[in-house]
């Protein structure tokens, strides 16, 4: 991918989204072609032995790039949930290319499904639920973690445990 032209990069991002592909790793790719590299950090070990819901996690932005190339692309064609609200649509699912990778995307709810951003996390379980409101895209992973992405700043995601998740140790 030639990322030296921002317009070309944005075009390539939209083309890859229409092909149902995203960079492999822990990234947020924005519609303007910029890329946010993220680190998933465990802030605390489980409070209760064997209960992964008790772990505290934070996804933090390591760097932002306007010129980049992806080493690998993964398919994001396995949509497990979708929710529309006020002209936008949130998507969530998994990529099984290299294990079970979770992903969440926000698009315009138009004929093209124009991508606003997509977040992929090689450390997340697939996302099986997603909701969208005026301010937040909320996705729940199959491990029972709730990821709350601010619509206009998804790199500031908050990760909490789903107290109702039927996790079994």
C-alpha cells in the first residue's frame, strides 16, 4: 500500500473494508487512513481465582501513524452482531484467520457502508454483541468483557467486565 498520499490511503482503507479486511494486530484504522497502534494491558490479576471477568484491562494508544503499511491483513467477514442508530451502523465479529480475533467497526448506514473506523484486537475474543447510541459503540466479547468505544475517539475505549456473563471456569 502506498501510504504517502493521504487521499490514496483513505481510499485503500475503504477498499480493504469493502473486501472485509483489516490490519492484523491491535489497531484502530480511521476513515482518513490514519492508524492507531494499541496495547492491551492487564491492570490487575483476577480478584477471584479462575474468574477472568475479575481482571481489569485497558487498551491504550501506543502511537498514531499517518503513513503505514500492514504486515498482514485478516478477514473481518464473520459478522456476529450489527446495530443501526441515526444514520450509523456498528458491526462486531471475529476473524478466524490466525486464531479467533475480535473486531468492532463503525460505518455510515449508507449503500456503501462507508467505514468511519475499525478496531481489531488479536488479544480479544470475538465480539458477539454490539449496540450503538449517540455517543458510544458498546461491544461485548465472548469472554464477557464490555468494550465501550466513544464514537468519535475510539482509541479511548474503556474495558469492563459484564457482570451477567455466564463465564465458567
